[in-house]
């Protein structure tokens, strides 16, 4: 497995400043950008494209907390996280709320699609605006959860550095629930964005 941290010359750790990741990517990738190799022979062009693509993939992986944590767990443990479907601590209420809201919204969208009379369409328009507000409120709570996860991840940094020579057993135990938390947040936001797009299309 390619180590994205090593590829960008960054220390292997759970928290990385996004600006540092971007800066390092630009520094490392600039010499390999395809625009700099127009006049090169096909082998050199292919090599530059491959290196640039690898650096870009590493950049994307390390920029996103969920992907960074997954990569870090795989590098440190040599395997993927287990129990990834298990709901992380402190998120059951959001899990239920998002799931119920998506189901209810889908029912409304299905009903709205069958409305034919002008009165029913007007009622559906008003109800659609209410649904948009409700979905936006839930997204706010999901983003608050994401912010709390980011703060916890940032707070782990000192413990990660302190445990560097000991296999980091305490930190590794905390990484998997954090990874699952970011995974659920990303999934919920995608589901809620999709409903808002469908509501707006109405």
C-alpha cells in the first residue's frame, strides 16, 4: 500500500492542518504537473502523469478526515477497521433522526409527484418549503457533530505524539470510533443534500 503521508513528506498522524496538506501537495506536485511536460517524449509524459496522479490521490486522501483516518488505521494495523457499520458512541439520536427524516421526506416527494390539481400543487409547494427548513436544521446538527469530531481529532494530536514509541494502543482504540463517526457524518450529509436537491427540483 502506498503511504500517502510519506508521498507528501508529512508526518503520520491523525490531525493534519488542511492548509499544510495543500501547501505540501503544491510543492511536491509542481515539477510533475502535465503542463510542464508538453515537449517531453511519451515515456516522460507518462511518468509525470503517473507521479502527479499519485500525489493528487495522496492529497485528496489526507485532506478528508474520514479518508485520512481510514488510511492511518490501515497503515498502522495493516488491515481495514472492523465493525465499520457499528454506530459510534453519541450518535444514535442523530442516526434515528436522519433516517426518519429521509423516509418521511421521500414519502412527501412521492406524494408531490402525483399531485395534479393547482390547490394540491400549492399545498405541496408550502410543504416542500417546510421540509427544506427541517432538513436544513438537521444538517446543522450533523455539522455540529462533525465539528465536535474535528475538535476531538485535533485534541488527540498531543497524545499521538506522546505515544509514538509504544504502538499507540490508547490512540488506536480511539481512531476507529472517530473514523466511524466521520463516515456516518459524511453519509448523513450526502443523504440530506440529496433530499434538499430533490425538494428544490420540485
